[in-house]
C-alpha cells in the first residue's frame, strides 16, 4: 500500500479543480507571486431568510508588517484583471483581515463553484484558488471555504463563516472534492478522481459501490484508488453499462488508522448511517452514445422596452443543467468581453413575471446591466438604448459547455484554443441581437370624478410614442372589482386604414356601457347612479402594450409579448383593481 505525505503548497492548487464548476474561459493562471497578503476565506450565497448575510471574500496578512493594498484586484475569475479594485488608503495590519462583501464588490461567488483571484493593481497574480461547490449548492448553505489555520496552505470546505476573525476548522480531517462524469458514454473508461487536503498522511482512498435503482451496501464491492500526492484515481472497472445506475461513496484512510466516509455533499458521515442511506451516495448512469447537447428555445423581443429587457430560455437535457448564462456585447461594433454576462443560475426569488432558474428554463432580466470594455471600465448599460448582441451558454454537470447563437445550433466548447467555440465567441454577427426602444408616454389624462348619470363621461388622453399607436383602450370593472376582458372601450377603430388622427391623443366616452361580471351577468352600466367604476388605460404599439393610471411618467405594467418578448407584468396589475383609477356616478 503506497503512502504519500501531502505537499501542502501544492494542495492549494490541486483541490481547486472540480467538474461541478464551469469556467468562463480556458485560462491557466501563472504561479502567484510570493507575498504576505493572501485569500483567506470565501463565502457563497446563503438563502436562509434568518441569515441575511451575503457573499464575502476575506484577505489575510500573514506577515509581520502592515501592507498597503490600495488598488489590489479581487475577481471571481482566475485572472484578477477587471475585478473589484480595493479603495485607496486601504491597509492590512500584520495578522489582520480585510473583508469585502457582495454589496461593495458586486462579486457573487457561485455556490456551484468558481475561481477567485487576488492581484496587484497592474494585474499581477498574487493569489488564486478554486472555491469548490457549497456543501448544499442547491440551496446555499451559508458556510465558507477557509484556510485552516489562517494564512496556511490547507483549504477546508463547509467551515463556519468568520468574516474578519480567525477561521475555524480541523485540518486533520481530510477535505475532499470528487470528480467524475455523471453521464459517461457507455463502454468508455470511467474514473473517479478524489482530491484531498489534510495535514495528515493518507494511506488509502476507496470507493464502495452498488448498481441498480435500489442500491444496497456490500463491503466487498470496493475499488481502491491509485494515490499521487493529494489525488487518488479510482478506475470504475466494468461499471459502464448503458442505462445502469452506479451509486457509490468515498472512504479515506489515514496512517493512524482513522477512516472517514463522505456523502454526496462531501461531508463526513458514520459508516452505519451512509451505508444504509443510498440517497447520500454519489451516482452516475452511462448513456449509449454519450450525453447529447441540450435543446434550447430562446424567447425575446427584437425591440424590447427600455428598462424591461428580458430573455427567456427554455431547455431540456439528459443530465443536470448547472449554468444557463447570457453573454452580451453593446453597440454597433460589438466585441466579446468576458465580464459582460448575466448568470441565469443565480436567478432566485424573482418577481412572478420573470420566475426562477429551474431544470426546464429561466427568464433572465437584461435591464440596466453594466457594460464593461476590455479594460474593465463601465461604458454603458444594457438599457441605454444601444443594440445588444448576445449568445447563450448552457453548462451540464459533466462539465460540458454549449454555446447557442442566432441559428440555434449547439457548439461544444472542447477547451482547445482556436476551435469552433472560440471563433463563435469572436464573431458577434453569429449571435442574437435586439435594440431597446422607448416606452409610450402618457402625458395627460383627465376625467370627471363624480359625473351625473345623464352626463357624458369623457376620459381625455394625450400621449407620445416613437412607434405607431395601434390601440388606446380603457378597461373597467364594477362592484366586483375584477378584470373581465369584455369590459372595455376602444378609443378608435383599430382596423382603420389611417390611424394618423390618433397618434397624439384621443377622447373616450365611458357613458352607458354594460358592466359584465366574471359570471357574465350584468352589473348595471358605467352610468348607473351610485356606481363606482374602476378603470385603467392601455396604449399599444405593434410590439408592446403599456398600462397606465396616471400621467406622472409611471408605467404600471409592460407587456412585450406582442413581439414575442419575454417580459409581461400585466397579469399582476390586472388582478389588483386597487391600483386602478375610479369615478363614482351621482
């Protein structure tokens, strides 16, 4: 049995590679310059409402003198260039800490794993680490990834978050990551790569496995790995039959005889617990011919309303989708800039009109996102009215990344420079694009608040639009206060061949129209004495519909779906008549 003592300096780098993280680009970071200021603790999202803390990155000065870190760069990428610049005048005392949170840095470390780097003001790499997936990445566990002890070489995952204070953890218990193909091609060689970090000596790394949909632990079903420094490779010999599920868990033995068993969250567990509960195990299923590219349907408007831009992605895949991102470029001469992206996998707790990231789709808001140039300077936002070109990247849990442009064809990123994926990223003409437009402006609305039953009830509208106005309507409700599609007034004949007279305004008389209830019975008329009539204004172009209750510049709802847009907030507004206008008939 081979014994290998961990070379702790190498651990920092070796444990940073994990199949669950999909990097923005193939980037091999240079060896960091030796220095006293290092990355020390990293915390990803915490979705527990009782724990409102957010992502943070902590630096530590392990030296004996104060260090000025003004202008140092922190980035959620392997290259610090373009990252958050630490404010002028910032210094770290010896054995002291500097903590920057997401609110200040705008860095959100993905709970599915992400690179983090520290650099000097000129971009020289000072420190780099791959932050592995959170213990529970699907919910965000609020735990951190920490050096144990402060400033030393061993990183542990799942430690208690201690921003600005000494890290807490036991470096003698191995911290691991597990890398394997969750959807390998049937018949191919399958390896499970276990990477470990510990201050002790590892003598054995093993995998206990079972097959089928109802796996049962058997101590004889054991594969032993080949250890090399801080990594062990376990060959899953003959466990590659198409359609056959293989479940397993990892065991690590130290030279003092201690054995640690690991569940699929990479946490230690007692053997009697993990062996009896296969839901705690890792698993994969070989697929005949391998995993196919995800199918993708992209829904967006070519002319979305400024401030309401959104893109819906509808997709399917044979294995779990870990990322759904949009990379974008700005203007008439677009170019690929890695920083210009929106992460769909981070879309959670969204408004109802957008929805959250799921395994079947996500709607991504593209409104008011900063646009950076190659130097990392913000040059515009996505809602400035300029043309936006974009492509979609879908990543799978087996590490495969696929790019999709205007033709909808999937392009696999094989990680090799100069191949089809690089050409695609460098050619924005192959991407989708849209150009945002200004919304309709309702500049004036007047109506009688207390009309007599025998009077006309004229609602006078004045508006402006860069597009042709094709509808100006009023929708109303009676005592029920509920939206009924039939309860409407049309400001003009929308089928008329000449709509020119109605491009700046219209007067709509709401007198003596039946009020229909949701059960189609009649609730008097819009002129019945004592009735309170609630109403709102909808003005439409060929591509969008806008909902108003005032002329103060506030749009109550926008629906870009007439032009296949992804944004529509009108349902919530129509369902809440307390937001509408009203008059009461005398």
